[in-house]
């Protein structure tokens, strides 16, 4: 596993860095012609890794997970075999309902740990009346799955819960819990790190930093509490609801909930975070799109800067450009087995929504754009 040791004597000029799109978008996955089934869509930021056979695997995460496989990132093809199906356990206390592979970690390309974005919607009679719009009962957690066959199949680990809300599931509540893990990156200090989004009922939201000395062990992950990594996420069904401590989001003013793509950029000698966000433009109107931020230590981040203006699902207007989601930077030249590093010219991968009659559908393509980083 490639690890990074951040330094303070390099990266001069990094804080004034800019990232610009340097070419046209190319389609990596076309749903209309390549999907193995209707639900075969890129529904989280894509992650990639090199397996023990020297192949590159690009994960197309959804509640039925599949992958693209090939000799390089430039030449991957859809594999219709399902790598992980959702268990659909109706018990919210099991944290085992709808499961998306969110990020991966591997040292050898054969044994692969996956942080899993787990959703529970309670869309069952007597539990939640799910009618139109955003699911009204959304309870989220991060769990762990593992593959022992080089990514061909993933299974949940015993005691798979990694991070959860301090509260139990409540019908008709707004989305609550821990969401969408970023890439897993190293620092050379014996730990591996990731960002997750925390949304507490009536409380603070933001990106929380978690770390583990062994990503294969679900109980080993700890969260930043504002001073140190002392938060062990408790199962709210085994302790008094609300009694456990919640994680403290990092740099809320600077990065808000950015979490989609976390890499170490070897050109800037900084950690590079890329995600969807907005900021007021010169006219005072919010500018929405893909933003980036830099850090030396994963806790303190520069103010987010615009990388690419874009329409997202909540700013879409009928007749306008199709929206995008799930930005992720991947550099084909990365020496990291999980592409946890980027250089000066990575690719920006995005999910592009192809709306039908101004309504969202399952027609979503994975595209990538070349970008160039300058100091």
C-alpha cells in the first residue's frame, strides 16, 4: 500500500493552486448501451484499484454493485457479474439493508476491504409511508465488507458497523446518520484516513475525519472529536440513544460537506479534497459546481475554490444542462494500488444525469474530463 508522509518544506505555492478542465468529456460508461440491468448505474463517486492479477477495477456502486475491468483505466469494460448485493434486512438495528461500495483499501490486490454506504429507508408497511420525492425515512450508516478473491465478490464482515448516528431510526425523519465515505488515504503514521458526512437530527452537519490502524477491522475506526481521535461510534441499539459522543466535523466553514474525492497530490505536496459545493460569486449569487480544497494534515483545510461550474440535481431547471454528481479525481499514473494519489494531470470522473422530459431517471453515464493543476 502506497503511503504518504506529508512535509512542510515542499509544496511552495500550493495554497495558490488552481485546477482547470483541460479537455472535453469522454464517456467511460454509457447506461443506454452498456448497462447490464436497469440498476447498473454509477451512484457514488467511482473508486478504482489494481488487483493481484495486474488489472484495474473501476467500481460502479449502487445497491446492486458491479465493476468495470481492464488492463488500464483507459481500457475498462463492464463486467455484468454482481460483486455485492444488498441484504435488504428489514431490521434497522442490523445496519444491513441497501449497500453501496463507497471506498476500498488493499495491500496486495487480493484481500480488499470496502467501506460501505448503507441506507435504511423503512419503506415497508407500518414502518414508513414512502410517497414521492426524497425518501422521507432515511437512516444511514457506514459498514465494512471484504473481498478475498480480488474484488470478484464482497461480503459484510462480522460486526460490520463502522460508523452510525447516535440516535436510532425514526420514521419520517430527514436523512440522518453517517454517509458516503471518501477514498482511504495513508499518512505514513501507521493509520489510514477517510472523510464521512455526518448529519445529526437537529444538530451539526459536516465532514468528519475517521482513521484506523487496520481498515479490515470495523471496530478499529475512530473519529476526530475536535482535539484527538477519541470517538468510537457506538451502536445506538446497544446503548442509550443520544448518549454516545458524535464526531466533530472538520473545517466546516471551508469545506462544508465536501467528501467525494480525497487523494494526496504529489505535485502540490498536499491532500486534495474535491466535492460538490457552492459559494457566492461576484454578483452575490451562489455559484454551484465542483470545488477543491487543500490540507497538510487532513484537519485544517483551505477555503474551497471553484474547479468547475456545474448544474447539480437540486439546481436543475427544465431546459437547462443535464446535472452532474459524484466527482472523483483518479490519476492513471498513480503508484498507489487504490489510486489514493494524484499528480499534475489527473482525470475528473463524474456521473452525468440524462433527464427524460425534465425528470430524473436511471439513465446516468460515467464521464471523465482531463484536468490540469497549476501552482
